[in-house]
């Protein structure tokens, strides 16, 4: 039993940062992202009692994060209302901070399920099949939600992109 607790503790310590980044991309607010990660990790710890029945704790955690995010968007009201504010930390040197802010702001205008697909596919770099498994949908749904999400992101970005509009990143997306 103590071995399971130690393994779970190590997993949480190692994955909290990446989960927080993914949650931030989903919701666009650092405080709400912390709440999402906290709720997710509570569910993972509670499920840790049956850890021997969970085949892949990484996939279980990602799926839980997506479920917590999507269910938070289904509520008729939310206690907190995010406001536009500069990020709490500086961007990494070499990037375009204005473009990053524009993309994150545009991402908040993409519907929740499409945003979940975009974050899993393009931020977490998961395959269509892995994304489908995590979200509990078919690969075709992932493809269509990805195409619609990218189209919504392009529309939300408008003229914020320098040069040409977003191009498809691989042959699969070009086909969609």
C-alpha cells in the first residue's frame, strides 16, 4: 500500500506542471487552471485506491482533466469571472509574446470540446486515437472537432497572425 502511495506522490509531483500548462491552455486563466488541476489531482488520488485497476495513470489523469474542464463549462453559472490581465510570468525569450497572447485569447473563444481536442492534439502532441481514447469519443469525432476547432481558432485570431492564415500542419489536417 505504501508503495502505491509513493508512486502516486511521485507521479503527481512530476505531472503537476505539465497539467497546469494544459489546463491554462484550456481555460486561459491561471487561477482557474490551478483549480482544474487541483480538482483533477483530487480525483486521481481518490482513484489511487484502485490504482492496480487503472491501466495507464497518465491517460487517466489527462482524461480526468478534460472531463473536469468540460463539466466546468456546462455549469449555468460560475463563481469566478476571469478578466483580461497580463500573464503572471514572462514569456520565454525568442518567442513572439503578442502572438502568444493573441492565440491564448482566441483559444478561449473556441468551444470547450473543440478546445480540449486542440490542446490534446497540438499541445500534448497526442495522436487522434490517443485523444479519442482520453475523451471517450471516436477518432472521427476527434478529426471533425479538430477541424472545427482550428477553423474557429483561425476566425477568432482574425488579423492577429502575421502573414498568411494558419496552414494545415500535416497531410491529415489538409485532407480535412
